[in-house]
C-alpha cells in the first residue's frame, strides 16, 4: 500500500515538474517575443530625448543620455503640424467608417445563398489582391476624377480592402448560425434588420479587429498624399508633414555641416521624435480595443 502511494507521489511530482518546465519555456518564449516588440520602441524613445552628440556617436541603447527635448520643441513650434494632426484624424476616421460600411455590407451580402452570382463577385474581389495597376495609372485616375488635392484622394481609393473583406466574410460564415438568420426571416425581418440586429452585435470582436486594421493602415500611410497632394499644403496629413520636416532637417544638416550640430537638430534625433509623436495616438487607442482585438484574431483558430 505504501509502495503504491510512493509511486503515485513520484508520478505526481514528475508531472508537476514537467508542467513547470513547459510553463517556464512558454513564458520565456513569450517574454522574448514581447521584447522584440517593446525594445525597438524604447530605443527610439531614448534616441529622441538624448543629446545629439551621443546619438551621432551611436552611444544610445535603451537608456537616454544627456536628456534633451529640442527635437520635440521643434515639432510643436511648427503650428502647421496641429493642422496636419487634424487632417490625419479626420481622414483616418472617415476612411475607417467608410471602409467598415463597405466591408460589412459586402461580406454579409456575399454570404447569402439567395444572391445569384455571389461566387463570381467574390472571385472578382479576391482577384484584386494579386494584381495592381501601379502608381502612374492610379495618378491618372485621380486626375480624371478631379480628386487631386482633395480630401477624397486620401479616403476613397483604399477604403475597401479585399483581405479585410475575406476575413469578415469567413467570420460571418463560421460564427453566425444559418438557423438564426432563417428564424429571423420567418419572423418577417429584412436583410437590413438582420444585419443590424443580429449579425453586427454577434460580430463585435472581428469588427473591432478590422476597424483597427483600417485605422492603423490609414494613419501610417503617407505615400498617396505624397503623390496626390501638391498644391493644397494644408491637406498634408501628419505623417507626410513629419516626412517633410525630417527631409528639411537632413538637407539643412548636410548644408551647414557637423560644426553647428548644436544649432540644427540632428536628423536622427528628429526622426526618432517624429516616430514617437506619430505613434502615440495609436498606442493610446489600442488599450480600449485590445479585448476585442484578441478575440477577433482568435476567431477561426478553434473549431467548435
């Protein structure tokens, strides 16, 4: 009897040690992956508040040296940056709202079996993921549509994403029971009511996830504004404005030479401060949608 109890205790201790080893391995991998995301941001922040001499000498690594906020003062002294921040907020919000309306509507419509030709339409949408016309045809199209130097050239062209549509469509097919929709139809509900009262409330995690994809993608983009906004400088978004600020600092730094680094902000320091300044709004918003984002990314990972 005692021998059986001893063997049982040994197996229990062995299993516990094995589980502890797995937990340690899991947490180690998780910490390492987290550090690859956090450390670059800390390094950039350290460069943005460090003395230029230490940055030029490549002596900054995670910990700032010679605290200096000159680069941030240079950013906030330019009042046009406030205007650019306003433009970025309006464009991002409009872009996200329009993109979500188009994505949700098309994903729901193309999951309805009664819609004829839905497979062909889905294929045509997915076909655009593999081919693109290029920058020059896009510019000519914007010119023909009279959208150059307008708000719409930064909102409409990319407001619908085939990739996001695919994720949304698959979510509707896998997480919304067909019997639930059929019951609503029997009760006399139309498609608009089904979409707003049943589908959308049951799809909050994926909607939050796709919304974050749209918002972050639009917030970080500046190439389209670089190509399409030429005359109306007041329509330059924040990222494009910061890009021009860094370019101007780089040209001034090269023209004046290294001898006056104390008078002209070093481009590397200014670039780091611009990255922090442009990233903070998204970092502040992310905690509010993190719960839905985690749930949304896990949809489809486990089959019921």
